C-alpha cells in the first residue's frame, strides 16, 4: 500500500462516525445500552414489565405509550421531557 492511502473511504468513515454518534444519543443514560425502545418496539413481555414500572404511578399509560422510551436491560424509563439523552 502506498503512503497516505486509506483502507476505508472517507464516506464510510463518516457513516460509521454518524452511526456511533446516533447510538450514543439513543443509548441508556443509566447502563449505556444502545437503543432505547418506544412502546411499539417492545414485545408483549416487555410491555408487561413496563406496565409495572414505578413511572406507571406518575404518568398515564397512554402518555407513556405515546412519549416515553425504555431500556430493556435495566428498565430505565425516559420521559419525553427528560434532558439526559
């Protein structure tokens, strides 16, 4: 290989960087697992767990379904107004 040649194109490097930044923005602030899930992304068992989380006393189920996100590793619940992520 010649000096200055890259194994990966600048376009691919930029895409990988953008994916890393996005996964950090959507990661759990408590356990750092990427990919907080919306209500529609949860399966039936996960939805049952969500119904029993402490936030169920603070917010209506319909509000939680519409605006909240959950981590399925530690069950952190991110309200729409949460400034963590």
